[in-house]
C-alpha cells in the first residue's frame, strides 16, 4: 500500500526538526476523502507529538502536488515557507495549535 514515517532534518533551514512523510501507491488514492492518507497522517501526528515528544512537525510538498497540499491542510498543517534548495513548500503543525478549541471545528486528532 505504501510507506510512512519520520525523517529528521540534518541540514538546511529545518536542521533539528522532524518531517512526517506518507507515500501511498496510486491504487490507494481516494480523491474524495483521502481516507488512507488522512488516517495515517493523524496517527503520525499523534505519535510524533506524544511518543516522540516533538513540539512541532513538518511536511514537505512539491508545489504542484495538490493532493498532498490538501492532506496537509486537512491535518491542520499550515504553509510555513519554501525550502531554498529544493523549492518544496514547507507545512508545519505545532502541538499547541491542536489544543486551541473553537477555531472552526474539531481537529482530526480530537476523535
């Protein structure tokens, strides 16, 4: 079906931070709800914040990858710039952002 996990940044502007990644085989893409990607993403965020005790997590997305951009937004990640070397969009979410209530509905980690 694919793979997922965490990658620590060793250089560039995010040195010391951690990236989540999700790679799904094309047969697992579901354009209506992105079900698999969202389910995996929620669990990666939960694991990263609680088990790994990371205060924030990042995702890198190619500018034209509409599905990945949509998934980042669905997970509550916000655009946070562009990688200088690769031109990838940087998305970020902080654990403290998940604790804000009354900001437009429940967050995916609330279920």
